[in-house]
C-alpha cells in the first residue's frame, strides 16, 4: 500500500468484518490527502475507517468537486463515532473530531 501512509495502516476486524483502519492516533498533527487514500480504498475488502487525534486532517477535496459527499448522521462502530463520506460505491468512515475538507 501507499508508502506515504507509513505506520498508519492496520488491518483490523470491526463488527466481525475485514476492514482497513488508518490509525492517526499518535499525539501529533497528521494530514492525509485523497491521493494517499486512493490505493488503500481500492484494495480494501471491507470498509475503510480513519481514526485520529483532534487536529488531524483528511483532505478529500470536498470544496474542489472531488465527488465526495458527507452524511450528517454519525455512525458508531466499536464505541467510536464516525462521519461517513461516499463517492460512487466507495464509503469512507472518518472519526468525528478530525478535520475533513
């Protein structure tokens, strides 16, 4: 998977399904861009979840017409609340509290 994601990648099981988890929880401010996410999203067998710390940023290009739309209704998985973002058939779950633009 993308070298730029380094140690953020972790294969996990959430709700008994194989999912890809990008874990940015390291106490620092991290940033992911859409280009960082394309390869992992294409290879994920289940859902993709991004967790992190307050101040972490996920750049989906929401203001640039990249095709992502967000849901106002949070989704709770394993005690963590996420916002869901979709683009065609791809759904990405981003932990509430992260900056998404």
